[in-house]
């Protein structure tokens, strides 16, 4: 087993090549009509050079039940994540 268990989240960062980008675009088009499971947190990366950050947000969003609950700022973040236009300018500043 390559990844020690238990494992709540796993992030793989890799160099994007022309072939990988072609595959990604094909998969994105193919999956457009598929619905996502209601219990899966997902958001589209809309800015460049943020792969690691978006990966962390996805990982945290999908292990919510395994994380300690009760932190108001985290609940505020996740409740805003499903709203159109998220994150809004100044959103993170308001969490501080």
C-alpha cells in the first residue's frame, strides 16, 4: 500500500504537459452532463497558479465530517462556498 491508512485526503501535484492538458479538456467536456454526488465538495479553479490551494480546499471540504466541528469561521467558509460568486472579494479578510 503506497498511502498509509487511515487517510482522509490525498493531494497529488504534478507538472502539466500538453498531453495532460488535452486529456483534462476532454474529461471536462465529457463530465459536464454528469451530476456530482451531493456529499462531494467541488469548486472550479478559476485563477492560475493556485493548484495547491484549490487542492487543499477540496481536501478540507471533503473531510468535513472527519474534522472537529464547532469552529464558527470554518462553518462560515463552508456555508458561503456553495453560493454563486464564491469567494467574493474580501471574503477571507472578513474571516480574520
